[in-house]
C-alpha cells in the first residue's frame, strides 16, 4: 500500500533545527455517520464515460476508509469494478436496483435519484 503524503503548511522545506515540528494541514479525521443517519442517493450516469453506464452513490459523509470499505462491499456483491473517491462511489454498469437493495440491507437510507 503506498504511503500517503501529508501537505505541509508554510514555506519550510528543510530545517536543521532538531526541535522543529512541521505543521500539517487537515490532520483531523472526520468521523463517519452511522448507516441509518446517512442519506445516500443512487444515480445512473452516462456522462464522461463514452456512452457507458455507471451507477453513482452520492452523499456519503465520513472518512475515506469507511467509504472504500462500503465500495468494496458493493463491488464484490455486484461482481463489477468501480472506485471510491471524493465522497462518492462509482460502480460500473447499470446495477442501481441491486445497489439500492444492498444499501438498504446494510442499514443505509438510500433512494433512487436522477431520472
């Protein structure tokens, strides 16, 4: 697993002071809401995908680790590929109904959205 680089705030690149402590931006970790408090929307999307259909899950509030765990569960249950980033999950193919059922079984509040 690759290391995640933290963004250092300020202009210091290197310091010879042994007591110097770098100040990192965004060090706080956001706590994920409970599944029953999440309000997820399941979209069907064709934009920017050369006409291919993808299922989008938007509205996840929480940290990236919980988002990727949920995405991994949905991808394995649907038998397709996908990704998770920026608070949304992309599942390849038109599996909106199956994703909706899986999210409801896991305790999430999920609704169809967008046409």
